[in-house]
C-alpha cells in the first residue's frame, strides 16, 4: 500500500519503518528539517533497538522516503498516518494542535479520496474535531480512523511487529477490510485486531495507560507502607503477582513512572473527567502518588546527608526514564537530579544512551561521563535511577574500591539486599 506517516518520532518512525518492512511504500514527513536531513544520511534520531537496521534496509530498497513536504506524502498515498506529539498543555489537557494542524494541511492538499489515521494519543472526541476540520477545508471524500499506538519505547520495533492488539476505530466496513490487510503481516498466527467506534478507540488508549500507571503507583504506595512496617515489597509483589487475576506485570515498585506517555496521558484523562463533570478520582490520585514517589526517593538521599550537601558528590547511573531508551521526558532521574543540584550536591552521571538528551534538560549543572565506573571515583554514593541491563550485575568490588564510602541508593530494586551487604555495601532500596 502507499502510505504517508506524518511526525517521525518514536511512534512515527517505528511505524513507518515496520510498515515499509512489510512491503508498503512509505513517505515519512516531518517539519523538523534536521531530522529529515539526518535520516536521509542514515542518521537515526532516536535510540530504539533494531530500528537502525530496518530503516537502512527499507531506505536502500526505496520503500522508505523522508521528506519535509507534506504534499509529497499526501500526493503519493492513500493512507495518511498522523503520529505527531500531543504534549500536556499547562492545564493538563492534551495539546492536539499539531494533530489538527496536520489534518488541516492534509485536507488542503489532498486531490481525491484519502484515509486519515491518527496514531497519536488523542483525547476522546478528537475524531469529531479532526473530521469536522477536514470537511470544512475540502469537498474531497475521506475516512477517518482512530488507531492508537501501544508500542513501548525500548521494544518499539518488536511491539509493532508483534502487537498484543491493534485497535481500529472506524464504523466503515470497507476501511476495516483495508486495515485488516495492512496489519495482516503483523498477526500471522492469530488476528488480534479489535474494531470499534472511534470514541471507544481513543478512550481505550487512555484507559490502558492509566491502568498501567495505577498499578505502578499502587505498588509504590505499598512500598512506603512496607518500609514503615518492616515488610518487603518484593515479597508482597511475588504474593500478589502469583494470583492469576492480578498477574505479575507492572507490579515493580521504584522511583515512580516517567516518560512521554504515562504522566501526560494520566493528566489528560483527569482533565477530560473534569471537562465532562465525571471526576477521574483514581487518575488524579495516581498522579499525586507518582510525584510523591519521585520526591520521597530524592528526600531519602537528602535526609541521609542531613540536608548538608557540603562537598558531597553523588554518582548517578541512569538518566533515561526507563531502560533501552534515550528518552528523558519526565524522567524521575531528571526530576531528582535537579533537586540534588539545587541542594548543592555535585552530580556526576552516566547513561548508556540518554546523556545527550539529559544535557539538554540539565545543562552544565551535571558532569557526564561515558564511563560508568569512572564517575564513582571519590563519590560519596552511587544513586541508581534506570534499570539498564548493564547495571544489574556490576563489579561490586570495583564499586567499593572507587566510592569514598560504599553506599548505594537504588531506585529500581536491582540487587538482593543480603548479597549487597556481604559485599560490604550500605544499601538503600525501595520498600524493603
Ligand atoms: P515525538 O516527539 O518523538 O515525535 C513527534 C514528531 O512529530 C517530531 O519529530 C516532530 O518534529 C513532529 N511534528 C510535530 N508537529 C508536526 C507537524 N505539524 N508536521 C509534521 N511533523 C510534526 O513523539 P512520540 O513519542 O513519537 O509520540 C507521538 C504520539 O504518539 C504522541 O501522541 C504520543 O502520546 C503517542 N505515543 C507515544 C508512544 C511512545 O512510546 N513514545 C507510544 C504510544 C503512543
């Protein structure tokens, strides 16, 4: 099929590359000129496992084209996917101005029937706004599909290639058939396509993200209680997760969730609840609990030093909001590091992929190093924020040798406390 993907970020680029890998002809359109020039040069703007190979392969095969010209994409495509950002506005609502701007521009340049598919996460009711906008700008026929994306950063390519489900929000049977054909290569064993009305599709995305965020915040609150009563959150997690009705995913306590989706989507759902006078009390509480969890972890460290930074140096492992991504948007690490800097601590940090993005957030306030062990030399403690694989079984002997005093604050519960103690390390983790 001939497809345009507008907005070439974590979602758009992965979707475009995977659709091209399936044999489709895909034009990727973005307003960011540098990004498009880089992509043409083979420079992939994000870190995502497995992405470089499929972008290179499909670019070389001529199935993946990069452009800043929306008309080029619309002229050559039946399906126009919108994958631009929908960040939080100041009031917590999702800012859909980029989606509307793209939809309006598509309407202005389309010369015949097109199917406009929204992959961006957009609040319920957006399908109507977009459809009305397009109708107001063109007399050409079109269909609108809400197709929210569920991929996860860090495993985005795999998630797109083998989705748990693909939600298609449309009431037009002909469009349903076309979408079935488009997604068939990604579900050869069994169809996992769900067809529904666009409003339900839009809401299914927010409900999913908020449910996942709720599980995390629930466990984080449990972890606080565990610390108070002398229980171990990892044992509590095992006890809960073995219940088939609960399952074991998304039950890890830690420093709180972050990233470009959960925080903004939980906020946006809360906003929609207020808008419709249907308070989303759980979503509101989940946000509060999450911010408290970030602050609690930072405060635990500040309290350990009696609020006196003095000449203290903290070595930080992990700046990305989670492992296997370079994304630092709303990362708990960035939130806490800013607090440490404010309190006067000197921070030396390492992340395998996210240091460049973190520098844009933290400026020169933090010294970054490409060597995770070098930053430990003479530091007062090691603070871990991200669960990168390489942090899971480090050389503890070396850590002890390098730190001024062997102290680890672990925001991800990566280690067995008994084992760490044997290594002569003072260990502070979450909820145990
Ligand atoms: P992103 O910021 O990585 O990428 C968005 C891209 O859109 C950027 O390259 C930007 O230059 C481009 N853009 C903005 N306005 C444009 C315009 N008018 N015309 C053309 N290009 C334009 O964002 P993302 O993380 O890929 O997220 C995109 C959407 O997908 C959001 O709604 C997000 O909530 C949703 N989503 C994201 C993820 C994820 O893990 N990142 C997962 C599922 C859904």
